[in-house]
C-alpha cells in the first residue's frame, strides 16, 4: 500500500494519497488547493491518480478537486447528499472502491455536515480486517468536529455523537485514525492535538470529547465550547459545491503606479512580510499579515470580505506567489502583486507609513504615565477571560473593523495580543481606518506583561 499524509500547515488540514504501487493506481482524499504534492508523489511512485474522494463539502478551504481532475482525468466521488454541481460519481454508505489490492469503504458519518463520510482502508495482502480509517471532519486527535457549519448546532452535535458511537467507536482499538484536521484548524476546538495520527483505542481512552456517556452531555459540551467559525464559510462551501474551479485568478505583476491605481479602484493591499518589516515602513492603507506565520490565510480572510480584490506585497519576487496561493486556498481573490516588493516602491521615493513598535515593559511604563494609552486586546474571548490587562478594551481582531466606534478618536491606542502577531494586524487595521496614534505591542503580549509582575485580571 502507498499511503501518504499531506499536511497544509497554514490551515491545519490533512489530505491523503492511497494507492497500490503494484497496480499503479492511486486515489487522493480531500485534496488541498495546491495539487503539486499529489502529482509529485504519483511521479515518484509511478502511480496514476484515477480517483478523488471528498469526505464532505469543506467550509474552511477551497478544494483542489477541480485542478486535480483536470490534471489527471480522475473521477471525483462524494456522498449523494453533498448536492454538488460538478461532474462526479455519488457514493452512499457501504460504497466500496478497489484499487489493486486496496479496498476503500465509505461509512456515512453526518453531523459536521449532512454528507460527511469517513473511509475505511483494507489491504487484502494483510487480511480482510480494517487497518485504518480516514475520519475527515468527524473524529480528530483529542477532539471531535464542530457541529454548527451546516445545520442547527444541537442537531449537528447529536448526529456527531451517534456517528462516533454507532460507527467509528465500534472499530477495533488497533485501527489507525487519520484525521482531516490537526491542531490550529477552526473546524474543531483548541483541544485538537497537533499529532498527525492516533488509534481508535487511544482516542477511546484519552479524547476528552469521548468521555461523555450520554448524548445530552456531549451536545451541551459541543455547543458550549464552540470557537470562532472559519471565515467566509458560505462563500467557501459555494465554491466547493459549485462548478469545478481550476484557478481563482492568476496574480499579475504590478508597478508602483499600478498598485496605486488598483487601490483607488477598491483593492486592498496585504503586506505579507514580517510584522517587523511592516512596522519599519509600509505602503499607506496596507494591512499587515505575515505569510511567514501559520494561519496567514485565515487571518486575512477574517478581516477582508471575500468580494474584494487583493494586492500582495512580499519581501522578494516569488514569495508573493506563495502568499497568493495561500489566500486563494480560502477563497480570496488576488489581483496582483507589487513587482520588486517594497524596494521598488521606495526606490521611486513614494510615501510610506510607520507604526511604533514597543514591548510589554515599555507598555507598562507608559501605563504609569499621566497620559496612558488605551489598551486594545485583540485576542479571542476565552483568552481575554483567562487573563487581561486591567481596563483594556476587548475586540477580537476579526471583528475590529465593525466595532471601531468603541475606540476613542484621539489619544494613543496600544494593540496587544499574546505574542505580537495578531496585534500587528490589528494595529494596521486601525491605521488604515484613520487612527493616527497607534502602537503595536510586540515581542510578547499579555502573558509576558503578567510574568513581568504587572497586574492581570480575569473574567
């Protein structure tokens, strides 16, 4: 058996190549937008990708099934309840696909979405027993999927509970578990482990979401612990359900003048360099979201509408294309990129803006002054409740653009988070909105503030 897990580190997504090298045939399960890893594996192992299997219509990222079908001629398979518009062969519970000596069997596990399906793997050369299960967005390592992306949350949670206990947990303890998401994904809670695989037995003993004996207890916990939804859910699902997509626009190189024109026409500039580089000098009205950090595309999608065109600024030619691909993977449209990066912009003597950058120690000094800044905490609600700087205003960075009226029009505003990344994005949003005295608290955040002996309150 050829079995490979491909992890999209920025989104916390996992996809799989399953094949039989002797037969020269393979299938890809839940392909990501960038299909190069699958094509490379097929060349290295001399297998043809003839099938693409989807566990469900994804809500957090754009699938690469259209690109992969076009590149390989593969047939796409998804559950009949998916209501898709693209050519495919529908599957139902118990459907089987044989690839040489490898058998893939579908088991319908609704809850996360009505069409959700897991896939059991068997290798005839090792007997008739199930060796592994690809659990998609149902059972994760240390957690289970969120129930609120397609149906009423309690109804979804109840369906997940039944799918887990009536289907997946009836499998033997030694069956390997290979999930569709790892830690960092928004399709589960913060309880998702960063490990890449597990077993049914290990999850039965250690997964906190499986400790609830009754459906009622599970539902209450699942609903009460819901975190932020993935951005642009309806838009991304529509893309994945609709006609096959091969490209979401190819970004074109733009001169500094071309960037100015694009901005005047409504495009938003995404500066994908490090936040240090952005703070030192950036193009006016740009937002800061470093593509060097995990979660880059999700952060951008949280603060920019899906119908807005984007322009990328990167540290060097070539890297902006990678940033564009990451944003395309969550359904965003990239119009172009600044050719030559900031060097091209500054070589023409064009205007730049700066954001003052301070650390938590300097923030503490300023808080003790006669004219202290307003502290804006842009972390998630659970982080803020766990401990925050007394008197700080809490607005998660993804909601900031819609709540600017809660902030004072004059005076200094210091944006803070846990480490300095989200606060850098928030500071750039404030500056773009016209706030003139914005400070980015970097090189540490609220935890560092507390470790240095400054007051922290919870609740």
